C-alpha cells in the first residue's frame, strides 16, 4: 500500500486527447501533453543492450504511478531502434533520442553485453544525451525524475520532494552509513562519502543514478552547465557523467573553470533553515543529498537491511560486484522480489534448507597490527590480525558444502532449490585498507553478521549455468516470503502448512526399523544416496509436499549411484558453482592473487554402490588449498 503521505494532495486527470497508443513511438509533444506543466516526469534512457532492465524499470514504476492517476507521466527514451522495438513490443511509453544531442542515435555502441558502458567517450556522450532530455523537459516547465535502468521503484517520491521545497536539485549519494547520514545537524566530522551536512569539510559525493530537477532557472542552469562540461571533454578521458557532476558541484577537485568550486563548496553552506539543503560550489544553486534510507543502494538494501524495503523509495543497484550489465544485479532484483520481467513460478515443488549459522561474533582485531607487506598484508598476517576473517572463511566453507549437498538432494527429488539466507562475518573489497581488520567496508553501517550477497561467494555468471543448462532451477532465498514475493493471480502464497520438515537421525534406528514419521515431518538417515533418498521420501508419503525443508544440509548426502547422474552433478558443482574465481575471497593485498583466499572445496562424493548409505559423510578436507601457491594460506 502507498503511504498516505506519499500521495499528492490532488490527483491530476490527464487530458483525454493525449496520445496513449504505446504501439508506436511518442512524440515530444505527446509527452508534454501527458505530463501537466508543473508536474513530475519520470524518465530513463536505454538501448537494446540494457533493454530488459529498462522494461523492468517500467513494469515496477508504471503500476505505482497508475494507482495515483499518474500513469501517463513516465517514459523510456530509447537510444537505438532495436531497443525502441523491444519497448514497443511490451507496450511501454517510448520516445527516441534521435532528435537530441550526445550519443548518436542507433549507433554501433548497442552491443550484446554492456554496449557503450566500457567506452569512455561514448558513455560520456550518453551523459550529454541524458542532460539534453532533462533540459527539454525543464524548459517546458516540467519537473524531472531521471533514473538509471538499474533502479527499482518501490514507492512514490512526492513526500520527499515536499520535504525539501528549497532544493533545486535532489540527488542520491554513495554514503553507506545509514545512521550517520540520517543526522544532518551541522558538524565538520564525517565518514567516507557521507559528508553532506552543513559544515562538512570533506567527502561529499553524489550518485547521479537517481536525481530530481525542479523546473527553475537554477536547475536549468546547472543542467546546461553539466551538459556543456561533458560535451567539452574529448577522446577516451576517464571522466563520466557522475564524476563531471561532482566536479561541477565542487565535491572533488577539478581543473579548468570548475577548479574554484571545490574551494567554495567546503565547508558546506546551508541553503535551507534546517540545513538539509546546501549550496553547490558556485553559491547559487541549492542541492539536497537524498538520505540513503530513501534512495537505497544494493548494499544498504540487501546487506544492511536483509532485502527489506523499510523506508526505501527506490533500490539502486550500486555496490554490486562485477561489470555493469551483471547477472548479480538480476539476482539482487530476484532477492528483492523486484524482477517482474522474469516472474518466479509458484506452481512447482521446492526444496529449502537451514544453512550453517555463525557462532558468537569474534572481536574486531587482535593486537598488535602486523606490518604491511607491499600493498597490503600477507594472507597469514591478515588471519592473525582479523579473527572475523578467519571465522568467515570457516563459515563459508560450510555454506559451500551445505549448498553442494542441497543441490544434489534437490536434483534427486526433482525439486527446485530455494537458496539459503547466507550469514557472513566479512565483506569483500579490492582495497584491503578499506576492509581490514574489522571486515566491514570503510564508513559502512554493516551489521556483523550480515546477509551475504551471492556474488560475495560465487561467480553468479557461472552459477546461472546450473539452470540455463536445465540441470536445476534455483530460487532466491526470499522466495517463500509472501510479503516479498506476491503470487500471481490464481496462485496461492506459501504458508507453514505447505512445508514438510526433513529431520536427520543422529544414528541408525535400532534393528533397521524405519523411524516413526509425524505430521509434516520426515525422519531420514544421514548419508543416503540420491536413489535411496527418493525411495525414503516416497515411503514417508512426502513426495507431493509443496515445500520440503532440510533442517540441515551438512554431512547428509551420499552421492548418486548412477554414473551418468554423478558425472552431471560433478560438472554442475566443479564447473558451474565453484569454477573460475568462484568461491574465493579478496583481498588482503592489492597484489590480488597473493591476497586472495580460496574457500575449501567439498570432498568429492562417490558414485555407484559406494554412494549408498546410511553412512558418515565428511564434507570438507582438513586443509585449505592456497589460491597463490607460492604463499602459505593457513595459520
């Protein structure tokens, strides 16, 4: 439900004569007809390479606006013909960027992977196009919300806009400390990327993925200057739209005409009575840094809030490890229940399991701190210094073994696997100084333990192969939560009555008698083969349970008796789940190979009659295999 405070005081009824035919491209006049003067237009830009993300952006935003009578006020600006064709196929409101400056319309930058994202000049030209689109709307008297395609809308932003009437421009930030950011009282001290309060003397940083512009001369002036700044940079200089905006505001130093702004921006000067709006570096334009509890990064949303929306208006998929068009971003959207372009099914049979749990949280560090070794620390020194890192490695070793076993059991029982909610004790970072010894990113309000993103342990692009090849379907750990994953029409939400618990006998039953089964629970012996498990579940009358939940997946699976099935299982685990850089932790040093740990690979399971049980199964080897063979990796 939309909070009452988020609904505008008056719901405008669009003029009946406006064009609402979404099978064809809208003209700029069509868009202006659909968005009344003085109201907020929602825009994103996309080409075919990011087309599916743009469709998802619209499928989340449009229903939210339609509930307020504002369904006409969002549009996708298509940057190539194949992208436009895709949007029109989905009957989404679409204009083209053909008449705007910047990146060439229908250029060869669309690509099959990331398109123009890796070409600095082309990506900056895209920024120019984005600025041109916003300027057109501002000069026509429309306020503008511009957001990237990797944004998932959760709630309307109208209450946010009303709360800062003095702001000409509102922007998200890269702050990761929620409580610090919530306090905008004047003070000098700050944490990394969170220096947005008046009086701050350091480390403000705006993220241009979610921005709002009011149709005022100051916002028009800022946008025009931003466009010109990007357009003036030639070649492949590593200056993108976000860096150029921060140089323009003055959060970071710059050369040329923006150089004085850095000196004038700090300390931040209040532009509103409550200090939540500040002046930019030229002293005339007023900007509001939107709290990270409202424009939520993936780090705040998934790691710090365990995929709970709380006060988030949008989820912006920043701080997701990997390249821009990233399978991990899609997985994060699935965990959030925000990927309507690829809906999850509710009509299958599923297997879930309780993952290994962390023990008491270790202290942050052991003293004394080790001496640095070049660009960081050796892996052994880091283990001695950071007890949390050591405990994290041991916990994730168990996570991997449990998942390996659960994949085998799900395959044996013909069920889709619901991934576990992995608790972790240490984040990942390429910069060791930003992480060690406390194991949380510098400046972040990360809880310990926290929910571990899938890409923090696995290469998600490889994991995708498990279902792409038809071996086993994996569902996000939030899948059974009906407040996050609402079933489609005609499907029933999951309830406790849908779940049959699988409990493991500590020892074989006396005289070989089968254990007594209870309502919605099955007792099984440990170490059974896939074929034995299938028979045991059938004998217990649990084959048709909608959800089977393993109370543990450690030391319980014996393997596949079938040689063919055993071969497929080993390929799925060794090649897809654990291949490449998957199942590694980085980094104790900027010398990444020497600063990387390899999580333990589970002990291979036998096939044939040796897979039969019941028997004791040892999941993990005693010793850790070193990632960098020339350096020791254990204490």
